[in-house]
C-alpha cells in the first residue's frame, strides 16, 4: 500500500563520491608531512593532532564509498537519512554539480541556517524534484557563495586529478611496456 503523503522518493548515494587512486592519498600525506615539519619547527607539537586527524578524515572519505539512502519528498517536508526537514524551516534550494553528480542543496531559514545536500541520480529525477519543490520553496538560480565557500572551491582546484599517469604524455607508454624492459625482465 502506497503512502499518500509521499509525493516523490528516490534512492541515491548519501554524498557525491569519486573513486580516487593512490596519487590523491600521496598528495594528502605530502601536505600533512609538510605541515607537520613546519609545526615541529616552531615547537608547537600539539597542532600535529588536528593536522593528522583531518588527514585521516580526508583518507576515510576518499577511500570509503557512501551508502545508498532513500530520500522522500512528503507533504510535511523532505526526509533524508532518517531526518525530516519541515517546509516551515526551509528557505530556498539550488542545484550544483560535484564529481559528475547533480546535488540538490536545501537551505534553512535564519538564524539557524543549515544546509542539506541530496544527490540526484538522473535528469528525469531532477525535473520531477524541481517541479515539486518550486511550488513550496524559492529557487535560487544564481548561487551566492560565502567567502569560505569560495576559498574551499579555489583550494579544491589545487588537488591533483589522478586520472593521468604522472610524467607521461599521451603518446608515451609506461616503462614496463618498452622493449628494453622486456629484454631485461623477460618474465614480465
């Protein structure tokens, strides 16, 4: 028996996720090591704990894929991961892309402003969600980012993308495929 209070529901990952390789983990470790050396140089060793705990958090979020959750839009509000966001507390919504996923952002009303991020799996789902939400909430087409969000976006551009092999051009092959390596190491 379908619940008549549920307007729409969909399943999606809890957060946008992109599987990363060893290059990004090496990058995180190099940054942590560099910061640790700088902190140790100033004899402020207590700061090593938050540095390495943040690196551990980045590692866990990079390696562990998110679980799939069911999101629901009801007559009372939006339910996600067991939490109900009531219509009275929500202010506006907008969409943005992250790691190839479309993400719906729901923003609450001040003074306790919080954000809820819901992954949208496909374009048809996005259209249906948009049609339901536009009747109840204000749609913000142009996203106004805070100063901190702008800094985070700029810093995320500095993180290397691990899809290319380091030091190789598109026309070059790795060393293991060269004829010289096959004569030196015939078992490979």
